[in-house]
C-alpha cells in the first residue's frame, strides 16, 4: 500500500505492508482467530488435562490486546473500502 495525502496514518500503519484487500481480510481473520485463542479458557472451563492447561493462556492480557488490534484492522479495512484506496491490478495482454 502506498501512502497518499488523503490516507490517515492509522490506516497506513495497519496495512503498510499489505497490497491487496484479500491480504487485509486474511490479516483480520487471523486476528479474530488469535483473539478467540487468547481467551483464558482454563479460567472459564475447569479441566484436569495438563496438556490443555499448558497450551492455553491463563490471563486476560493477550485477549485485551487483541480485541482493539482486531477492531483497528477492521476499521482500517472499512476506510480503505469506502475510499476506494486499494490499488487496482493492471493486467497486461500478452
């Protein structure tokens, strides 16, 4: 993504290395998946399985960080869509 005079800095920082809308949507879906993963499930579901307790996060800090990041990416995508800011691919005829 290239920064123009009309692009806000918060949108540019969200998608500075992403060139396509599909890439931005993949980033948002990955953020949603990680947000869901970072819910402290051991605090909400009691289980004695040691493997489950070792791979899951046990505090709210990661979840609390991922929620605003996901919202930021989503709002940036909405801004890009409403301002038609995605670069259009030029397909050359061979």
